C-alpha cells in the first residue's frame, strides 16, 4: 500500500525526462536576460544550439586545424586564465613564446636565429599586417633620410588572401595586385618588375596561394629583384606570406628555397593554427634579423608591472595557443612534422588522382609540390549536367564542405573547387568523400541542374 498520495508524490518529484524540466520558458536571444539561469541548463542550451553547426572535420574548405591531441586540450584548459600580453605576471608563458620565435627562426634559416625578432599573434592575418607595417616603416625612413616624399607607398602581390587587401586599405598603401592571366594563376618575376618603382615598400610572395594551393616562385622573384636593384638602384624587400607553407615546405619540400636563405626575404608570417597544428588563434611573425623590425614600432608597456616590449595589433589575448604550439614543437620535432605533413600530402595527391579518373574534371593543382590537397575545374570540352556550385551544394547534404569559387580578377570566369587535406582527414575519410562525390555526379545525371541546362542551350557549358 502506498504511504503517500499520487498528488503529493508528483508535486515533489523532480522530473528527470530530458528537455522537460530545464529552462521551462524561452530565453531572450537578442536582448540581455533579466534573470539568471541554472548553469547546467544554460550549458545545455548553448550546447544544443551548437549542434546546428557543421562538423569541422568535414570542413575541407578551411586551412585551420580541426583535430588536436588530448594533451593539447588539457594545456588549453590549464592556460585559460593566462594573458599573453602580461609577461611580468606570466614569465614562463613569455619564455615559451620566445622559444617558439627562435625555433621558427631556426626552422626558416635565419642567419641569426638566436637573436632575431619575432612575436606570436592571433593568426596569420595579424602577422601579415605586422610584416607590412614593418616594410612601410623601413621605406618611409629611407625616403625621409633621402629628403624624398613618403606619401604614396605601394605594395606588390599576386592573388593574396583578403588580409592584404585589408592592410592596404587600413594603412593607406596602394596594392598593386598582379592579375591572373591565361594559364598563369599567380605572380611571376616579370609581372613583379613591371610594377616596381621608388614608392614600392615591398613584394609579398605567397607560399601556398589560397585559390590554388600552389607556391609562388619566391626564389625567382628575389633573383629578379636582385637584377632590378643592380640596374635601377632600388632595394625592394620581400615578405613571404607562408600562412600554410611555412609549416609544410621545411619538412617535405626541402629543395624549395623560399625563406631567410634568400637575403632579400626580410620577414615571414605563418599560421600556427593551420599546418602548425596549434588550436585556433595562433600566428607568427618572424624577421630575418633584429634590424629588420624598426624599433619605432615596438611599444614598451609598464602599467602591468615590469617593462614589456610589444608589437601587435591586439593587446590582451590568450596564452594557451602559444603553449600548445610549443607542445607540438617539442612533441613532434622535425621527424613528427615530416611524418604528419607527408601523410596529408599523400592523401591530397591520392584524391587528385581519383578526381582526374572521373574524366570530367581538369586538375588545376594535383596535390604535389604545394599545400596538401587539390583543386580542379570542369572541362570546357564537355557538356555537364551540373555546375561546381551545384556539386558543392549536393555534397553539403552529406555534411561535406567542398567550396566552389571564382578565381580573382581577369580569370573570374574560371570556377574552381578545392579540397584541403589536413591532419584528421584520413585516407579512409577521403575515400568516403570520393564515394559521395561520385553519388552526387550520378544524381545530376538523372536530375540535371537547371543552370547547367540553360548554359548548354546557349552553346555549351563555359566557365
């Protein structure tokens, strides 16, 4: 016999059915809540909303690392309260950052790796802007010392990442971008020299172009600028945007000369959170020698205690990413990075070969000699029942993010598609993607895209 009545039991019972007891009313989404909420309920709310995001491991559009070792997650948790800027309060974190700078200077063959300048940043974009600011400051000082105007600086580049367009606009520099032309989809020495003059603060060469994954010819550009200096007397420095390639070429493309072995290369930026394998929010800017970073750009902060030099666009930022980067350096060394990077490159090359076998695609980049991955376009000589945009949409049905996009100015008619082969995109996952790609093509064979049909009726599919 029951001791308590049914009504009494129900009135005091905590209902444990998932989703019925926590947050009984909706919370405001676009105005600040008036009342506090239970932490477990608030966590569940945010956690559930994040389920609507894509699976980052299937995001083959991003260059950023989406898999880390468990030890990295522990270190990130232990460093959640460490402010990278406060070197007096967190001296060992500052020491770890300094070690990483010198390790990278050594990896990139600085002639004075033990003493050169460099810093961590929130990513490669910030590091690129710091490199650009240093070039502009050195150029301005030279012009002023020579009694010449310094009001019209320009910067020469190929098809660069958006951060360089931001740099030019934000810091009042004319960006002389070399357009793609015909089969040439990146800068060439000849095109660089056409744009050089006394107002050129530097040339940005990209070690891993975002659009195609290929390396630009850094050494050839430097040699051309050597000849240009001999003929015209203009000493134009080179900055290498090695956002991805800086953590690839030293390990699997050692014969490619692109770094501080070239005296004209004065600075390099790279993303630690891409093929450097660190968590998101880590970039690096390294200068060839101490004198290549103008002293006037370094601020000395005293109001946090001590006297701390800083050169950055951000102030407070987390230290965990830098600590995790150092963990990767000591954990993997050259041997480990070589093994991982070569594995990624092998997957990218395999996928490129499989794409080529399908017969309807033309490879732009076959996964060899550049960033691990591949890029392709539709063959012009064939009629197709889909566009690359259609194919990208169809693959999203299975969770894959495989971007399709136009090339930059003067080749915007060329639409390409790209796959990045990062750590975590295994040969098995690549095989599953290829199967889904084949299924998507079969789908369009029986369900043609209206866009592709209208283009065929207009005279065949054209880029």
